């Protein structure tokens, strides 16, 4: 039987930590192996060659990106495709607003209360700056806060609090 493998291309450290700790288990329900690769510091040609070799081997891949300053998901996808010639539109995941919104989405109300944090009903519009202001209420260290959130992460809660994460889970994770 052929190895079923997927590569998850992420922008930076925070994205890699999130996908390794939260989404890898979900992918392992469908694949034998999951590899998370940080592409933001890689040369464009190297990413394209990597994607070409992955496709040639009949492995799967996804490339993730925060929406950042793009006006829409489609605009951000066009930007990604303009950077990486080998990327297919259906393999791109856009995180709205930024990966930090997906982190906070997984915090249950009980955990937010326990940490003395304001209750967030939705994280759809959370930016990196919002995240930094939020965690400083209870933690001095950003990474300590992120580790604590991931240790107690509730994917069902996250899917209710963040539309782009729920879309990814419902439409993308199930499609590949």
C-alpha cells in the first residue's frame, strides 16, 4: 500500500506550532504522515520545486497564509499564486485575520475566566496586535500563553468562534 503523506506549508513559527499541535492529529486521521514546513523564509523557486516534487510523488500539500492586508480571500489567493507558480488554488488556505485568531478561538469560556481574560464570542477579527494585548492580561510571555492555550485547545469551540477555521475544517480538511 502506498504511503499517504501530506505537507503543510506555513508562514512562520506560530503557524507551525499551531498546525503541529492542533491540526496534525486531524490530518493523521486521513494520512500516514504529516510534515509541517515553514516557507516564508524560503526562496520562491525552492518552494515551487518542493511543490512540484510533492505532486510528482502523488503526495498532497496545503499552503497556508494569513489574509493580512488583502481585501479578500480571493485577492490573497491570487497573491500566493503569483509568488508560487506550482501552487493550485484549491490547495491554498487563508487564515482570517491571522493565525492568532485561530489560537484564541480554541479557548473555552471556562479557560478564559480561569485566566482572568475577557470572554471572546468570536475571533474572526483578531489580529496579532489584538492577540498581544489580550495575552498580556494574564501572561508575561507570549510563548507561555500560546503553549497554555494549545495544551487546553478545544477544536469544537474553535470551530464555533472562528469562521475561517470552521471553513477549513469543514471544506478543506474533508476534501483532501
